[in-house]
């Protein structure tokens, strides 16, 4: 029984850490005030991007400049998208007033 509790505690701790990281990412991109429906979509996108970070590390270790350039461009576009999301949210908030 105690073993199950430790396993459950580890799972809860992992989930709490993931939630903390997601909140930090939302704060870093200044989109933490998105409505809940858009916040959930943003979280899904961030989880998808987490796999790309592993690909970037792998490309860097292999020294593949072509892959590194592509990943750098994609990262820039992703960051621009977060800016657009933030601005559209601000516009929406102002229109709702």
C-alpha cells in the first residue's frame, strides 16, 4: 500500500512541476491572461514544442548546421506567433469593453 502512495506522490509532484513550467512559459510569453479555452490550446502547443527542443539539442550535438538553421527559423516564427496571440488578445479585450 505504501508503494502505491509513493508512486502516486511522484505522479502528483511531476504534474505539479509540469504545471509550474507551463505557467512560467505562459508568463514568459506574456499570455497568462488568455481566456481558459485559448489557454488550454496554448498549453497543448507548448507541450508539442517540447519535443522540438530535443531535436534542437540533437542537431546541435551532431553539428548539423542545416538542421540548426531550420530549427532556429522555426523557433523565431513560433515566438512571433506568441507575440501575435498576445496582441490579438489585447485587441479582443479592448473590443469587449
